[in-house]
């Protein structure tokens, strides 16, 4: 069973969204773009236990907490509903038996539900059976409470204008599981209703006699005998209570128990303990390290997936939290190979690289409207290139607002240093806002030939693009046009090689001081740096260029940029960075209330 479409209206931070899926899906995007809200919406519509909370929804589940329409004075405001619609295909036999009368048809190529007048198209391979569900939530003014329920969109047996509710039993057959980041683990191995362990027991059809036996043993446990110092206090309470209430029970009227002796209370208090090493006693599962906790939860999920191999739809937030890269890759691999469909949110390149670009959705949000774009639709890169560069900063750039693409390793190390110097020493040029806050990230293209393709890729994703590359007098007009089309700021330097740029544009005295420092520190011995500065500045510049080329891996250009005077930084570099800062949209800062008050006082001062 798989989700092929999700529509959201007025839910949390999403005013509206319409998303289409093709199997496993990875959601990527900046913070607060709506990734978690999408997973929560799926849970609200498909999760068997989500709507059983009390209350199922509240004020802040509505977009901007607006659940009533504005009304004129004296009129009753009308509720604003939240609505989540999900379309499911490939229903299991169990779902077909329970929901056959609610089936509709999904047009495979056009990716839509057929209308009632399109019965002639309701045949494979043109169309396949589907279920359309909608969860509707609203404020009920008569009851003064919020209500939410999931319905079949096609309800032929319901009264006119009504829809048939989707029962909890049917939702269990959908097999939807949602692992929230850092939220499920502490309860996953409890026996509360709806936890992973509870789901496993119910899926296996196990009815445990644990409750009856445990309650009997706890009732017989004499806690008071192990704490004789408490007995006088209890007897004193009994005597004082007897002055007002007749205590006719034989023996002591008060007694201590470790539980309320009900199965519901035991479900909440019974804890799973775990020992991980030979020198460690068992401790509550929730007290284990976060990485261990998350990995253990995944082990539970694997049990469920194996119990229902054909009907597990799994949503997971940020599987990379507190686990090392190898475990991240194993988690992603498990989800992709052992679930019928997985929805994952992530910022980790080790997770992102495991998903096909065609299954990776880059989310964006504008005025509450969430839209998505397949990474594979961003032309420029092959799938192989995408996976190859995923760990090289590609993912970080995708999640930002601007990509600063450089062709060589030296400038990849040096330009961020120059940008940091500009941020610290020239607020007029930067607007007082660092590049990382503005959402711009440096990216190493791995060579001149890759510059056009990466610029095109990032620009197609909607990012601001900035290209910085060497002079090449033999560059073809076709390549020049491709570079100009790929970058919002297309900056070709006046030098062949970044090391030559640095050697030619920085003062010779600054370059010599750096070379002198290398020699005295025992670095670059093979360069033969003389003890005294050559009289000819050209010789200094030539030696500096050779040194910088030999020290690419050591980051010597970046060191030079860190240690020199700000005024000595290369003109071309600073000109390019100024254009970057100028082109990046600035974040509007709220005025300081104290400053506003002072301005108002000055304005009102008659002097």
C-alpha cells in the first residue's frame, strides 16, 4: 500500500499544499518549511491512534491558530476547518475486504482521481484502484471543543451530504508508523496503548495475562514491612481519620502499594530496562544514550515491518540524530528495502545519498503555501554525480538560499576566510549579516568543467547562484554563454589560477612575511625560501605562487587570508564577495524597543 497524493489545507504552518509521491520519499528543505507538518498530517489521516488523543487537535493545529472566520458584531463566527486528503493505491487484500465499497480509481499517467463520468478509463493499466481519505478538523462552538475525524471521500452508503468515518480497525490495516525525532523513543518500549511494543503484541495477536498476574503479585507485596518507620505515621493518620469517618474494615485501614493496581496505570508505569555492557546494571530504557535509544526503536520497527512486510508505510524524522554515519546509512537502507513506502526528513548527506534524486523532494514555502520540486527535475547533474557530490556540500547548498560555486580547492578554503574577515571588519559591505545567516554556502565544483552544470543545478532549484572561476582565454563562446546563464553573479578573474591571483593582487611585503613565516616554521623546505627578501618584487610573487600551489592541501592561502591586514586581501576576491553580499536577500531585523523609545523621546523634546 502506498500514498500517491497528499493535500493539506489550513494545518499548522501550512496554509495549503498539494504533494505527489512515487514510492519512497525524502523531504529536504530549510527549517520551518513544513517537513514535520507533512509527516504529522500523514499521521493524522492514517495513524490508528493519533485521533484518539484528548483533544485530537487544538487551536495551534490550525494555520496561524485561525479556526473561526471574522464575523460582524452580533453574528456567530463560522468555523474554519482544517483538511487533509490522502490518496492510497495498491491496497492489501485485508483493506480491500474492509473498504471495497469505497474504492475509486487513480489515473496513473495523469496522477489524479477519476471523476464519476470517467468510468471508461477505470481499467488497468490506465487506472488502478485507490482509496481517498480526508481528515476534517474543526471547532465545535456548541460543545466548545475541537473535533477531528477521518472519512472515506467516496461514501456511497452514507446519507446525502454525509461521509462514512474510517474506523481505527481499518487504519491499523494501513500499517502507517510515525517515528518523531526524539519524541517516540522514551515511550517506544512502554506498554501504553499505541506504543511500538503494544503494536507488536497486537499485530502478533498476543493477549497477555501479564496484567492479572502482575496486579495479583503487587497486591500481595507488603511495602510497609520494608519501611517500619512509616507504620507509626500511617496508624496516626488512621486514628485521626476515624474521628470523622467510621473505619470498619478489619486490620489496618491504610496500606501502601507501588501502583494503583489497574492495568491502565501499569501500562504507564511499567518500564523496559536494558543493560549494554558487562559492567553495567540494567537501567530504564529511556535513560540509555540517545543514539542507542533511536537504534533500539528502529529494531522494534523492523519487527513490525517483518510482521507486515507488504503493508508498512513508515514516516521518520531525521534518522541521523545522535547516531554515527554508518548507522545512518544502515537505517536509510533498511527503510528503503523493508517497507512498502518510507517518508523521511533529513539534513544528513549520509541519508540523502541513499535516496534517488527522483524520490527526493525539495520543499519551499511562500506565504504558507508549500510546494515541492524533485531534485531530479533540476537538470544539470546525473544521478551518479548527485550521489558522488552529496557529501561534498551539495546537500548543504540545496538546503540554503544561495550557492557560491568555486572551481578549485584553494579558493574553496580561502574565500570563506575572506568572507568572515569582511563580516567582521566591513559591515557596510555585508549589511551586518553573515553569509551563513543569509543562507549562502560555498561549494567546490571539482574543476572548471563542472562549473556550468552545478550552477544550472542550483539555479533550477531556485537558489541564488554565484560563480567564481579562473581566466581562460581559450574558453569557447558556448561555455561562456552556459556560465552566464547558470550564475546570477558570473565572475571570471583576470588571472590563470587562483594562486596567481593571490600572488599578483596582494602586496609583495605581505607575501614575503608569509613566506618568511613558512621558512622559520620549517614548512615548505623544498621551496628553497631564501633567508633574505629578494630585491625584485616579481621574484617574491613568483615564489608565493609556487608556495601556494604546493600548499593546497595545507590550506596556506586560507592561512594567509587569516593573518594579513584586511586591506591587503586580493581586490578580485573582495569585489566578488561584495557582489555576493549585495545580491543575497537580507533578513529584516526587528527594531530594538529601547531604540524606538529613545527616538520617540527625542522627537517629542521641544528643545
